[in-house]
C-alpha cells in the first residue's frame, strides 16, 4: 500500500496525537493514505473513535513494542 503522508506523533500525549492526525488528514485528498506512529496508549481508543466519527477508515493497526502504528485512508 502506498503511504501518501507519514505523521510522527511519538512522545505526544492526548489530545495532541488526534489533533495532529486531523491536521495531517486535512492535507490529503479522498482515498489517500496516512501513516501515524504514536506512543500514547490512549491513542489505541482515540484514533479508532476519531476515524469512525470522521468517516475515515483504519486500514491497518500495528503494535511495535512501545509504538503504535495506524494506517488511515481518507474518506
């Protein structure tokens, strides 16, 4: 899958990962893909909830040690 934009939100606490994710998604066109890497465990609930509420799709979610990676596709 082609990643159109990568966002490094490691080290940020709630609500900043969501704020930065929304700003990054605003830069994309419909169908483009954003990769977000976070370390805040709260994002495990927050990012899926935000994606659902905003109509965007989580294509993939991974856990790599203390890092969590979300692949999101813009609606």
